[in-house]
C-alpha cells in the first residue's frame, strides 16, 4: 500500500488492486467467490482501519485506497479530479444488519499538516507521484494516446 501510494480494492485499472495481489492472480468476477476471499476480506479490513489510508472513489468511481504518503500530492492536484471522487467514504453496519454508506466531503477529511505540506509540494513532484492516475491531458498528447489505444485494441 505505502509503496504504490494508490491501490484499488478489487477493480482493474491503472494501479494494482488488493484482491488480485492477495489472490496471487487476476480474479475474474467477484472476489467473494475466490478461494482466498477470507484473506482478501481481512486485508481489506486492515487497510480500511489504517489511519494512514483514506478510502475514496477516485478511480472510475471504484473503491480506491490512498496512502498518506501521497495525500499532499492528491491535495496539490485536487482541481484535476471531480470533487466527489475525493470524498472519504466507508460503509457502516447498523444494528439491523443493513449497510449504510457514509462520506466526509473533500477537503474536510484532510489534516492541517497535510494541507500545509501540499501547498509546499512542487506541482511537478505531485504529478510524478500520481502519474498513473492523472486524468488525460487535452491536446495532441491525449489524441496520440487515444489513437495508440484504438490501434492496439483492434489488433
């Protein structure tokens, strides 16, 4: 978690995901049906309980774990992301057994020391730390990337 900075819970995307890492293979379908589902659940729970991880829906609106090491970069580049994707999210179990989704809007969850660190962080360093998840840039670079992807996906 700390090494990668940003990890998806189970979805496939531009960063590693916890479920596949624990399983030791790419999981097709739900991880709940995988033979290592208990280990995946325990690992996910441990990550969720860590004070050094914020859970949000940063990548493709999927559960995304962001380690404190990259929080300043995320704050520095926050204008590049949809604000609701930066909200801290979690589920709670009620006494009746129902799940209730909770959220703390961005930037209310951000500690003051991280805000200060983010203000001092050069944009180029923030971009380096979060390069795998940055939204596409407009212009020629984005067009080349889309063309390259279209060419490779049709072959």
